[in-house]
C-alpha cells in the first residue's frame, strides 16, 4: 500500500505541474496577447489560479511521497 501511495504522490506532483503549465501557456498567454477586456482573466489565471493549483497538488504529492498519509492519529499503520 505504501508503494501505491508513493507512486500516486509522484502522479499528483506531475498533475500539479502540468495543470500550472496548461493554465499559463494555453489559457493565460492567448488572453494576454488579445489584451483589452481579456486581461482580467489572464491576470487571474497567471497570478491566482496557477500558483494555488500547482502548489496545492504538488504539496499533496510531496506529503504522499514522504509517507505522511500512512499514519492514523500520529501512529504508524
């Protein structure tokens, strides 16, 4: 079970990084290039959503790699 948690931890980190890249490259950059009224969503994607999603999923994966989810009430399972 711990091996599955570690593999899924790596998967969560990869999903988090790829989600950040997707938000910035495929969503925000075209909006930055259009300008005008499209700047507000571009700013939200770039400076709010991408960091929150990337860091949140990556930290979750890091904790899974470290084995922090293999405990119950501070005791190792």
